[in-house]
C-alpha cells in the first residue's frame, strides 16, 4: 500500500468518525440514566455486587440490562431511549425488590435513591408484590399503615390513627374491632407489652401517634404466632427510622384542643458493634376540660312498679401517660446477633361524674330517685424486659436459630368513691368506696428455627414457646364511712388466676412455578384456673383448674398471576381464652339495683375463617386489592344482660354463635407524582345468635364502613392532606347502635431546613360540629334498654418535629416474635356505674 492510499484511508476514517460523532451529538445531549444504591433493609449497609435487571413492561421474562453494583452498592445505567421500564434488584438471601419508572425527554435521569432489600424470611412473606412506598401497603397476609408519613400523627393519639387504618373500626365509644371482631391481639414490635393488658383502648387514647412508625394488621399470622385472637393481630411498630452514619435525635411535640399535650424524644447511636436506640413519650389529655353527657333508659316489661329506670350523667375524663424504652443490639460477628430491650411506663386516669337516677312505674309515677357524684382513679404501671440471641448458619442468611426470653410485670391499683344525696323514697348506702389492686407477672420463653430448602424455594419453620404466669392476683376492699377511710376485713376479697400456655408449632412453605403453598399446625396446651382465697357476697366457690388442648391449623395458597398481581386463598383457625375479668364471680353492686359478675365455667372459643384475595400493587396509576372472607364461631364468649327479681344482671357465657361474611376492597391512585388518593370499603353481613341462654337471642343484619385519604405536595413543599370515613351500626349479640359513626380531617404541613429536618403541621378534625352523639339499643323479650352519649368531636392542633444527626445502622432485631397477649378479658374502660 503506497503513501497516497494510506493518507486517503486515514482521512476517510477520520471523516466518518467525525460525522458519526456529530450525528450522535443530539443523542448524547439527551442521554437517559437510571441510578441509585442498593442497601440492606435493617442496617442500611451497602450491598456490594448486588444484581440488578431492567425489563420492558411488555416482557418481564427477558431483561434488557443485567448488571451488578459497585463496592458501595451504587449503580448507574445508561438507557438507549425514553420509555417505561421495570427495575429489579436482588441479592443472596434477600427478597427481590421491584420498581416501576419512566424516562422522558423532560426527565431523562431517574434516581431511585436507596433500595432496601428485606431478608428472604422476613416476617410472614410468601409471594410478595413489591410496590412504591405508599401510605398503605400489603403483602396479602398483612396490611401496613405508615403512620410516620401521615402529617396528622403529630397531634393525634394512636386510637385516632386506628380510625384511618383499613380493616380496623373504632366506633363512637372508642371500641376497636378488626375485620368486625372485637377479639384480637395487640403487640408492640411483634411482642406483648404489659401496658396493653388492662384497658388497651384508654392507653391507646393517651399514647401519642408521633411515638410510633407504623401499624400492621395481620389477618393471617400463621403457625409461628399466637393462636389467640380470632380477629388477628394489631402490631404497633415504634419509631425506628432508617438513616446514615453517626447519631440521630428526633424531637416531636404537639397540642390539640381534644387530646391535650403530647411529645416524644427518640435517639440512637452506634459504638463499634453495639447499636443503642432509646425513646420516651408522653401525653396529658383534656387540658381544656370538656364535659360529656350520657343518658340511659331501661324498660322492664315484667314489672309494673319498677318499669322505667333512668340515669342522667355528666362526666369528664383526664389522663396522663408516659412510656420509655431502650433497645440494644450487639453483632458479635456476621453470624451471631444479641439483642436486649427494656421498657416501662405509667398510665394514670381520673374520671369525675355527677348525675341522677330514678325509677318510675308503668304509668309514669315516681317510685324513688337520688342524686349522686362519684370519681374513679386508676394507676397502671408496667415493666418489660426482653433478651434474644440469633445464630445465622454459615452459607445461608435465612437459616437461623433464635432463642428468646421476656419478663413482664404489671401493677394496677384502682380507687373509686360514690356519694348519694337528695334521695326520695330511697334507703341505699349514702357513701361507698372501693379499692382494688391487680398484680401480674409473666415469663415467656421461645425457640424458633428456620431452614431453607431446595435452593431457598422451600422453607421449614419449627419452634416452641412457654408462657408462665405464676402470679395474677386481684384484691379488693370496700368501705362505707365518709369520715375515715377504713376498710373492714369482712369486705376483703382476694382471688388468683393462673393461665400457663405451652406451645409447639411447625410450618412448611414451598414455592414452585408461579405458586407458593404454606401449611402449618400449632399445638397449645393451657392450664387455666382460679383460687378463691377470700370472697364477699359470692357464696362458696371451690378452686378449679381447667386444662385445654388446642390444635390450630392454617394453610395458604398463593398464585402469582404476573409480576404485578397475585391470587391468594387462605384458611386459619384462631382461639380465645377467658380472662380474669370474665371469670371472676365477684358481684359488683356499687350501682343501686344492678349487679355484674364473671363466670368461672367459661372455656375457650374457636374461630374458623377462609379468605380469597386478589392483589395488584404494580400499576403506574392504580393499585389495590379485593377480597371475600367468611368466619364462624360456635362457642363465642359473650357478655349478656337480664333482669331477675327486679335486679339488672350482667355476666358472661359461652353462649354465642357468630357467622360473619365480608367483601372488601382497597384502591390506591397515584394521580400524579405529587398527588395521591386511596379508598377502602367493606360490606358485610353478620348473624349472631344464642340458643343456650334462658331466652333464645338472635341479632343479624348488614353493615358497611369505609375510609379514604387524599394528599398533594405543592411546589413550595407545602403538603395538604385530607381524610374521612365512617360506618353503619354493627351487630352485637343483644344490641346494636342506633347511629353510625364518621370522622373527617384536614392538615397542612411543611418541611424546612436542610434535609427537611424541621416539620410543622396544623390539623383540624370534625370541625363542622361541636359534639357528636352515640346511641345504643338492647332488646330482649323481657326488656328494652337505650343509652346515648354526647361528647366533644371537633379538634384543632399544632405539631412540630425536629431531627438532627445521622446514623448508618439501626438497631438490629432477631427474628423472634415473643408475645403472650393471649387472654380475652371482659369489657373494661373508664365508664362509671350508671
């Protein structure tokens, strides 16, 4: 080749390269990229060499990109063109994460931020469709409400947040139900907390929502969890926010016209391999001293003289709440993790009441009447300590052995005084005081083993648990002198309850093709009984011991229709044991003409349920689920009332049968990147009856409830949120409310400073009316009873939160779910005698 040829060849090559560069310049100016960082869910540590894929929405089988992250878990991928893509990230022993995204000429670069991968055996997951971070999310067996993302959490209590959670209803009397069932368990971070074993609704009314992160509704717990609670489990997760290295401190405070003051302080730090998190929260309610009003009217069809009984009451409730906890973890090495948690607190409540009581005959003539005022004071104190050790076997992070121990202690003194005056034809005791003391402690030991099989597509879980309650005591004294507070030994009452549970469980999960099947069996042996050391006005009751043996099966089959949706069929059995309030035969006669007492012959109730659910959480705009379920009970523990010899009796019995059918659905809409809305609705039919009572009882009918939310973030970082919901009266064995319930609210919030460290929120709720009314009817062949309550409904509030510092590792937790909230108590609350 001569020089002329070489020169012409090189010149032509340069020309072609220059032309190619010039032709591609517009494309370079509009390069499209996807970037982000893949991390570990619990610690926030980077996952180096994690695998990621990019798919076209039309073909989720063959990826157009296969790559791995760098040593810091960071990825950056250049795409050839604009369009919609599906990004997935995976890592050994982790669950695959999936994100939908769109690249446009206006937005050619999309940063996915930190993508946190969960453990493959995390909680109860089977086939999981991963969605964007919504206020509400679900994986089929569990629904999660992200309280931390709700601006109203700064001024609300936990019970007010529960009104906004799908599948949970809170009526006008603050009675809580899960999927229409008042028998459910409440956990704190996956385990029992002694502060919720007495009167949980009063504690949740005082507990600030700013102290928790999310609320989980677990409707299909599986064999690993307690068999107690036919409605499932409400699991309250406290604030443990993911962050980056250093330390973190979060302060929150709020005030509202209905809830009073509340505040919380949460901090955490890491020193070498030890991570420590601590929090304290508290509230003081009813700063503004609002009164509520109650009326009750009872007609006794069997009596002409004592025909109409009436009460009118004005009352005010006050409370103070403080709670604190410390959580520590020590990761000795990559295979061994030790954790320790301590918590404690106190809840003080006081109720001040006054009113009148009267009795009239069938023609309306006054038989007798009196006026009264009374007060009640209760002080609940609790402590809890939990320690656990988790060993991860070499080669597979899902192969674990976990040992756990928990100790709970509770102390609940109670005092009430009642004064009667201005009586007409009335010879009752003019003054009475009552002092009672409930004490309990509990030891919980648990072992859990998880073994992945068949390339991690199958999993065997097994374990055992012992719940030993050596001391559950209730003592009481009565006094009748207004001048000196003395208690007669003749009025002393002392009973003890023992309720020990020993359990074994096994569960097997298998994945094949597009399906995942899970089957489990739990065996629980219960030693239940009471010892009557000294009683008053009850006669002679012999000590008794009952031993119960329950086999509790569950099963679920999930079919993955595509990468975005699945179909799930599940069956579960749940049980409910009687507690000391419903067993104790002590006869409470503080209210003239009325008596209430427990039934020591109660046994456990059993509930069987089946559910079919379709879920789709992968849509760009719409996502949600719809389900149909059926539940039945044949030996339901129920509270019932009757009149005998002119006295109004209230007690308990295994007398109920319940049939509950429900169709429900949830729909979320991402209207635009800064605007979202959601709605949840339920329609159900319930048939409750008793053929074992003296007179057959039946109550049945339809009811429905719904809740909805809307949120919009404006360009100036100002966010507006609106929410609302309501429901029709539900069904009880002997009665039904005559009015439905509803709520609504609006909040404005804005973040300030670097990294949005400061947040200010203003909230208003139920602001179109001053007071709401709640009414309830009980009808039997022998009587009709109507009660109603009027209470302050409107509320305005202000909350402020401030965050400072940074931290990389959050407190790690072992896979243990230790809890013993397995006892059904009788209804309790702050209501005084009528």
